[in-house]
C-alpha cells in the first residue's frame, strides 16, 4: 500500500518535501507511488518576493532532485565583501572557492529570485500524477494523533502522515506545544525588512551599482544597528537591495507583512547617514516592500504522532546567514531519505524519530545563529543550549552549514537500525 501524505503549505519547504518524497515513492522497489495532497491557503495569483541565497548545501540537493537550475538565471556568487556605512571597504570574509576547497564540496552558491525558484519547484510537483494540489484551502487545525487536518470550509482530511510546512505564523507548530505561539520581539532585534528590486539595464540613472553590473558577489554595508545588503540575480540584470534596521524606525511596525508597500521617503530617512551612493540607491528604489522580521522559540521536537514539521514551521530562520530556504531543503532531503520507497505506515513513528535526531540539533543551531548579525552570534549560545545542550559554537557559519548533507545522514541512520 502507498503512503498517504498531507502537506500543509506550498512554500519552498512544503514543495521541496513533496518533491523529494514523491521521487522516493517512484523508486524501482516500490511500484505504487505515495499519494500526496498539498493544501495551500493562497491562490498564487500574485506572487512576490525578494532574491534569496541558495548556498551550496541547497544547490547540492536541488540538483539531486533534477531541477532545471539553469532556468533560474541565477548568479554564481564568488564572495561576500564588507563595507562600513560610509562606503569604506573593510574585508572579504567569505570567498566561495576557498571554502569549496576547505570543505571538499564543489557546489555553487547561487543568488536567485525566490519567485523563480518557487515556480520550478511548483511545476515539478504539479507534474507528478500522484499529487493533488489544493489552493485557497486554509488549514485551521491539525490533529497529530489521527493525522488529520480541518479546513476553514469545515471539511476534514486524513492521511498516514501530515507534514507541517505552514511557516512561522500559522497552525502546525502549536499542535506540538502551544507555548511556542509567542514570537520573539525584543528591542533592536525586532527589525524591519525593506526589499527593493532595481533594474540594472537602464542607463538613465547613474550609480556605481549600475556600473558594476557584471559583479558576482554579495556586498554588505553596516553601521551599528542597520545595514544594507546588495546582490544581483537573473543573470545580473536585477539588483536585490535588502535594508535591515530597528523596527522602532518604522511607522508601520506591528503590521508589516510581505505584501506591505514600503515608503521611499521613510527608507531615505532611516539611511540618511549612509554614504552617497547608498542614499542614491534608496532614492530610486522600485518595488519596495516592508516585512517585519519575527521569530519564536522552537518546539521541543519536530515530530509528534503523525505530524512532522519542516521549514519555518519547525525552525523560523531570519535572513542574517542566508540559510532559511536551505534549511527547509535539508529537512525535505532528510525526511525523504528516511521515508524511502519501502516505508510502510507502521514504520513512520520510528522514522520520524530518526528525522528529529538528524535535523533538530543542526537546524536549531542555524536558527539561533541567524537571529543576529555575524559579530553577535556568540551571545545566543546560552539560548541555543536550552534546546540543544551539547551545541558547539560554529566559528564559521559558512564552513558549518555548507558541507551539510542530510541525505548522507539519513542513509547512515537507516543503516544503523537495519
């Protein structure tokens, strides 16, 4: 008998998990594929988003899933360079080639547009005949004991496994422990996120950022409590500008979600003391969005009964290390490896415990190390060890996260119980 699987949420984590599990279900040893139903509350009628980092630990998995990464028109990032807020160059802390040599992992660090990445994942999942895609289907509760979900329309659906991929703001994590509803909002750690896409092909506006159109690196400009991160995507024809600052600087604090339109005047005011080229970039910003960065305490486990959490539902990850999407992909890879083509419903509880043992320590380490800027990471070790007592401080987040291979970990875990 095939496994019946419900996926709550069709973001990057939900889609990649469905794709990875579907590919395992099509293995030669199993002639009947798993049956999937994906429930997504939106209708995908007007997708928006920023460019995102797809680091080597993510590109490695996307290629294994045979996704057409060339169609993303991603930029291969060669380094991260640091300036101060007055545009004085300070350092190059990360060079991709050096870390590739040091870790023995040759995979690329890509800069892509999130919508493009989501589109190729969605197309791959929708092409699977064993998958039913249900849009405009809001899940209002999950029963982890029965493996069922209740929709806003009153209908109830049941499966052998429910995958909670519904992000930070919704239902699945609260079925594990209700106290994890609380978001972390504390002073300067509550940040507003502006995203601005700048067409680089136009010649009517003058800025050194246009003159450097062919560059293949990410750049960060920082003061004490705010910074701008700039990097290209779509073959270098589009600049992504991320401006992060204390939420107290925004008049829209407390009501800012991904679709909120930002104010250019407010952006200019917040970065009024930055260098002239950065101020010019603020003045000509296009498609400016505002997002309130939030987090919450992680659940004590990623699994309970017939429910398993992936992505931000399990470990909401702020963008400071560029690992949010990658960690969701790692969840997908680990889960799909453990729930291989021969998995029966009675095997699921033990396999989910293996998943938790593989993903919980590493995902939470990345989550906590992503809550602050690089220079403040050590301040969060005490909080991390409340959940992962033996957690060790990663001296380099790049060297810690980039070599990660959850598929290898999953295979090793299965061999240990064979």
